[in-house]
C-alpha cells in the first residue's frame, strides 16, 4: 500500500531520476526501505 506521503516523495524524486545514472537509481531503491525521518536527515526530502 502506497500512502499519499510516499506518492509525493516518489513524484518529487521522479524529476531527479530522469537525470540520474544507474548507480543513483540503485541507491534510491535502497533508500526507499529507510524511514522517512532518515531520508530527511540525509536531505533526500
């Protein structure tokens, strides 16, 4: 189940992923499993 907050996060990242290389995309996939608080700490949101 995808929450509205997660959808917003995915939409926000989508514009970045258009210019990302494969390594960045794989890193993002790893980050999806982390808590949103951790993502904010890393400056990803």
